[in-house]
C-alpha cells in the first residue's frame, strides 16, 4: 500500500518480535512483551506502526492479526483515540478497506471489520466514509469480500444506529443507505440477505425517521422474504415485522391475517432462534388494543402453539445443568447476582393501592427494583431454571400472560382441554409446562379459572411432592400467583366453610417443606413463594409463626450463599406481615440467633450485608422493644459503615478533582443507603426508647442525617429523609435544635418534584414535614410561609399517577399544619381546597388522613368562606370515609352544621340539592342535615 509513512526499522522489528511472542507459553516472556507494548504505546506513531504491520502481506498472518486487534484497542479507547493524528486515522481506514478484500485470509477480514466498526463507534463522523467505503464492496465479484463488507456494515448499524439518527449530518447518508440495504433483501447470497435485513432492523429498533420514510418499501421487502428457506433470513424477517408492529402497526394492518398465520408457523419452527423472534410478535401484539379482533379467530391455534413453546427443550435443560438434589454443593461465584440497595420509602401509611402507585412512580423515574416487576425475564420462575437467558419457554409464558390479560376468560376455552392433558401427562416436562401455564393466566383469567381452583390448588399441593425438582419449583411459583384465593377464598362465590383448612394451611405447610428441599432451585422458588403468601396472609399467619420461624432457622443452616439472600427476604417479609406478633420471648431467640450468627461473620464492606441489613430493619420494627438488646451494636455498626463510606467518597472526590481518580477507591454508596434504613428501622421499632442510643450517637446522628440530606445521590437523600421523619416522631429533642439548618434543605427538596429520580425523595421529605408539624404544634408558624408555595404547587398540579402518592402526602402535610396553626393556614385555604379534596378523597382511612382532615375542618371553622366555593367537593371527600372515628365524625358534623346554621335552612337545602345524589343522601343520613 502506498504510504508516506517510513517506519524506523529497528522499532518496527522490535514491535513485530513482541507481537510474535504474545501467545508464548512462558509467563516471564509474556510479561516482558506486555511491558514493551506498554512502553511503545506512548509513541505517538504506535497505532501507525500497528496498522503498517497489519497491512504488510510479507508478515506472518497471526502477527498481522494481533497488530490489527491492537489497532482496534487503541481506536476503541476514547482517550487514546484523541491522540491519533488525522494522517494515522486515514491510514488505518485505508488499511482496513484493503484487508476486507483479502479473501484468502478470513481472520484478517474479520479483524479489519472489527477495527472499522470501532472507528464509527468512537466517532460517528467517520460513518459516511466507512459505510460508503463498505457499500462499494458489497457488489464485489468475490462473494467472500461482499459478505465480509456487509458483515462490517451490520456491526456498524448495530453499534451506532442511534448515534447516526442523532447526528444531523447523517440524514442524507441514511436516505441513501436504507434503500440500498432494502434492495439487498433479495440478494442471491442468503448471508447478504440476512445481513441486509438485520442492518435495516437496527434503524427500526432506534425508531429512525429515515426508516419511517422508507417504511412501505421496508415492509414489502420483509413480506417478500417470508417464504425464504434460510433460517437466519426468516429470523431477521420475524424481528423486522415485530419492530414494524411496534412502531407503525397501521403499516401491517392490511396483511394482518397473513401475518398472523406466518408468525404462528414461525413460532412453531424447529429452529429455536426463529421461534423466539416470532414469539416476540405476540408480546408486541398484546400492546395494540385496536388489533385484537384480528387475532380472535386464531386464539385456539395460538394457545396450542404457546403451550407447546413453554415445554423445556433439550437445549434449555442442557444449559441449566443437572436437575438434582444439590443443596450440599457450594454455589459458584458466577452464579451470584450483584445486589443493589433499595432506598426506604416512608411516605405515610400506604394502602395496597398506594404502594402500587408508589412502585409505578418509582418505575417511571427509573428507580423501581427489578424484584417488583412481573416480567418473565427478571422475575418469578426464571430464576428457577438457573439461567437469565431469554428463551422460547419464557417468551411463550410471558405471551400467554399478556394475552390472557387482553382476552381474559376467552383464553380458557382453548386452554383448559389442553391444560388437562398436560397436567395429567406422564411426561414431567409437559406437567411442568402445564403448571407454568396455570401460573401465567392467574391474573388475566382470575374470574374464569376460579371455579376450577379447588381441584387445581389441591393438585398443585400434590405436585410439591413430584420427583422432579423443576416441577416442584414451578409449582411453588404458580401457587404464589394464586395466593389471594388460597388465603381468602373465591371472590365470586361463597367459600367453603373450612377453606383455610383445605387450601391455606396445606399450601403454607407445603411451601415450608419446600423451603427445606434438597434442591437449590426449589429452595429459591419456595422462599419467594412463601414471601408472597406472607404478604397476602398478614395476621392470619400468627398461629403458624413458631413453625415458620423454626423452618427458616433450619434453612439458615442448610442454605448455600445465593439462597441465603432470598431467605433474608422471607424473614423480613414475615416481620413486615405479622409485625408485633413476633415480639414474643419464645420467638425472639429463634428469630435472632441465626441473624446474629450471620451478622458476626459478614464484613462491613461485603455487599452480601445488604439483604441482612434490610431484613434486620423489618425485624427491628416488628420486634420493637424486643430488639433493644441487639440495638446498640447494630446502631454502632451502621454508623461505622456510613462514616467509612462517606470518608471514601470525600477522598475519591478530592482525588478526582486533582486529576488522579485512580489514587483513591470509588466507594459503593449503597452501603450508606442500607445502613440509614436500618437506623430508621431501629428508631421506628424502639420509638422513644431509641432516645438513649440517639443521644449518645457517635458521630452525632443529626450530623449524619444532615450530611446525607445534601448528597447528590437521590437514593441516599431518600433514606436520609425517612430517618429524619422517624427521628422527628420518636426523638424530636435531638432534631429541634437543628431545624434552622435543615428546613431550607427540606423546602429545596420538595421543590424538586419535577426532576427525574427525585419523586420518592420528595415523598419522604413531605411526609417528614407533616410529622414535624405534629411535633412543633403552634411553633410551626414560622415554617408556613416558605412551605406553602411548594406544597400548594404539588396538590394543585394536574392529576398524574406518577405523583399521586406525593400529592396525597402534600395534602396530609397541609392538613397537619392546619391542625396546629389553623388561623395562620386558613387564609390560604381557597388556593388549595380543591386540589386538597381531590388528593385525599380516595385515600384509605388511617390516623394520618384523620389528622389532615381534622386540620382542614379547623381551617374551615377559621375561614368558612375559604371552602365555600368547593363545598360540594369537601362534602364528597367527607362522605367517602368508610368508618370515621367518633371524634372525626363529630368534627365533620359540627363543621357542616356550622355551614347550615350560617346559611339558613332554605339556602342550605338549595345548595345541598346541587350535590351529586350519593353525596347528598349520605350527608343527610349520616349527619341528619
């Protein structure tokens, strides 16, 4: 190749000699090579030398390949790439285009493709040169060259499609390239057809405007290939059609019948990769409500195909490893999943609906933990097969789930006869798939399946004794999906008088046996299912607490590392579910002994401490005074963890500011989150009994809280505000002297509600502020003026599920300030009355809500005219209380009676008659008004 570059022959020889020894068996020689390459890499012409060697046909092919890979390493490193001269970059481009044509050396062709795609990935401005250069070789007379060029194109598209969309100058390039790609859908080479479709699909994934412009041609090209005989082509056709359904379903509507038939055929393909891509179609289809009529004629066939796809394949079973009793075998390091801390949400006493809303708003902000989702790729039965790989089985189960939510009981007509055959089959794989299907339809077909649940639940309890661990594990999951029915019985008909004895007790007993199973898969599924059943049963678990505790204590001695983390969750959920019932002298040692043993052996900097501390937080709250003995060491250790982590944070920030981040360890701030949450649990559990701990805290607890309230990480601030609220409730004398410093932080935080990731922090800050009002009483007056604008802005914001819980907490806090400073709050009431009523009208009755309503009644009494324009909404909110306390009811009565007396009988009745009939009738019946 012609080049103005003239290498230093001595340096060139040394570099080639080093490259020839990179795979030398002698470690000492390898270390010398690495040291030489590290030194040579400081040479500004290092990449130029490597590219020169890569292009030299006289050099050994393996040395050339190694040189090419090192060029890729330099190019892919953004910092090193910035040091390359324009001449070197141009030389590298010329070299790789040359080597892509070297059809006698496929490894060098592949290396060249890797280098050229890395150039675009590091700097999208190379895309035009690179892609046009590669396109020029697609029609090369040598098919190997053409395929190598298109292979490189496909990698560029996969890595950089989104960057190309965002690069304004790339629009003309894409408008040229996409029609070219689509024209190659019909190329004689199956490999080029497949690569052309795959490359175009990348721009559908990125929702590229350029592709939308050519969408009709794209769809027609995909349809033409629907009869292709090459499996890779068909796989990519399926992917492309699924993407079209997602971004432009109307473009497929005219051919929907033929498309459904094609996808049914492909979902049943003998090739697993084709079947999986096709199965994705049904997940996407379920999101298109306006298309559901098209699928109804094919439901019978689709249900059969999905059920078939849910059967474990030989490949699935091989990838999972042996399905054996393995509880005695230590876990492998690669089986461990990284743990992430979950910041505490302490946003008032939440109802189930509110908890769901809170999860939704956290999810919308990107904060929801994976464990809260029902997605089949993250949760539930997927962990039981020992693989995180997205398989046809998982996709089929997910598709049946979403389609059952779309078509509901209509799914059962074709499913039930098939299910009966699967569940009674002598083939364990069919039985397992049947139980999985039964779990998949639990939500969507809850009404239609209910008449069959008596027999099905009894059948599943028997399946817990199946000889195959995989059947036992999936049965645990499916039982958990029917937890509500198992605990409470049918909603549409009368339960059997002895429902609990027939279903709840045997299910609980069966799961407890499975918790101690000798298969780690079964243990994992059973612990997860037990936690779900605990959440549903709550105080109904009380008679079984001794048995549950004994089982969990035994499990601590039996479980290997991975399942211990799930066991902590089962213990914590039990504590959350039965609460103070755990505070029994007979239970405490059974519960705490295994936890203390783990506490002693785990190190402060081990991430496995996260689930232990989360578990202990729930236990501390449940035990209350029963946790007192363990509280001092827990308190001291949490403070030590926080202090050490924050010190590392300061050191790392200083090192980074000085341009040497490698000089300090970057801390894992999740340690701060879990430690703050456990401190919060201790304070919440001990109540005012925590005062001694708090007063002697070293460092002072308010120093820690204040510092963490300023942290840039939202999860840390979220936990800090939760702890602040608990300290306000139980240890207010420690908080009061610091109010002047922390109140501006609170105001600033609540005002950040519109920022991504701040919603849950604002929730906790708002809740804590309401608790502050209750503690301050009349002394809350100075805080009203700065607080009102932010709270009023929240309750008056447009109703949005993402901030629903925040609006409820803001309304409660406004009411609480009204309760302690009614005359000071009353003048502002007209500004927020309507939003306040809307925020609290559907909140579950509880003490926090009652304090807010009492505060509102006191504000109304101080300023009746302030509520008068919204009186209908206020009365509607009042009548939505199911069972107000005696004092609350009397306050409602006196407030409304004052309005009636002030207006007079005639005008009162006239106003009352403008109310909705249900509100009017309840007011008259309940209060004789």
